[in-house]
C-alpha cells in the first residue's frame, strides 16, 4: 500500500541515501517509511519480504524510537 498523509519515520532513502520524497511513502509495521523515488517505494511496497536491507534500516529507526 502507498500512503501520503502520515509523517515518515526516516529522512533518507535506505537504498540511495538521498532525501525522502513526499510522493514516495509506504507503510511498514504500522509506520510510514519513505524512499527517494516512487520506483524504490513501489518495489518495497509490493515485495517487502525480499528487501532485507530496507527492513533492517527501518527496524533500527523503529527500535531507536522506542
């Protein structure tokens, strides 16, 4: 799923290190996460289980927020 209304938990794309784009947000574990472009977002949103690096990046941020 693709979300545009919630605040994303990350400032930088886990793939490129570039700033997150407002039109490239997705949902992960109940949090809104961001990517630098819609291509990265779409790949993750449709295939999160096959993106262990992205998930690890987001999991660290989620853990730090706790």
